[in-house]
């Protein structure tokens, strides 16, 4: 809804790999936004519908890491006594983050963007860190994209989006994001790359609101957008 171009770019990359891509529009949301806000009953209902619509045998590639965490961890907990219990357990085995799927199945390197010296920082969302979701952003960017992946210590800290902090305490939330952007700039980072739409929205928003941070929103990107530029 907020980043339709990322969806198109992901399809472009996957089709370039030889994948046949279908987008099950009826599946709707995975239920993560409701779950993060403590709306357990709504999350259970939404997740159950999504799991049912995603039944089958095809791999499911997701573009936001909170969706990965929902399918891998939270939906099985929410639906453990329901009629979709077996369906969600089967779905767990078919869900991949975008970076992990591409890293496992791509046969040819992506094109280079900005030469081999472009410095990037990978922003790994809190749910990936806490739920141990598999991502391969750094591997793809370094081995396939020719980028220099910079370890920014501040990037192990939340960007301020997690847990709805951006709504409950926007002042603290914005300062947390600004700290990350300053830290990346201090390390000479040229792109910030993530696989979480909430984090992407948060960091871009603060970059626009605080131009003194010297970050252009278009330099804070989803991995699929960056990879599509090289095709």
C-alpha cells in the first residue's frame, strides 16, 4: 500500500531469476500490525484468513520482515487451537524473506550500482533479531552487488518504529531514528538498506523531517529496489 514500487521491483528481480510470480491479493494482511498493537483477536482473525488464502505448495516470498516473524512465530502461536493449525505449520516451511530466497536461488549476480566502492549499511529490524529470522542482505550486497557493507554499531538498536513507539511517543521515536541516520552518515554510508517496511517508513520520514541530517529519502531503500536498479 505504501511502497507499491517495491512490490513491482521485487517481481522484476524474481522474474529475472526465472521465477513465475503470482500475487494472491485475497490473502490480505498477515495480521502483524494488529498483533503489534496488542489486538490479539483481530490479529488471529486476519492471520487465519491470510494463512488459508496462502495454502498450497508454492514458496511464499515476503518483502517485510515483520511478516516473516508473523508467519514463523506469532501466527502459529495465535492459531494453535484453531482449524488453521495444520495450515499455518505447513506454511512456516514455505515462507522466505526476499533476501534469503534470492540468495539461495539466483544463478547470476545482480548488476553493479555505483561501482564496487559504494558503502551501504544493512538495517536489520528488531523482529528479525529477536525471532532469529533468516536474512541474507549483507551476503547479497557484498558478494553479488559489489557493495562494501559497513558495520554501524548504532544499527543494532531499534529505529523507533517497533512496538508502535512512533505513535505512543513520537519524540523519542524520532530521536532514535535520527541517531541511526547520524551514525550512518558518520561512517560514510551512501545507502541504508532494509527489508522491513515499517523501518523503511520510519527512517525515510525522519530523513525528510530533519534535512539537517543530510539524508535523502531515496537513499534509504528496500533491498528489492536497490537490486532492481542493477538489472
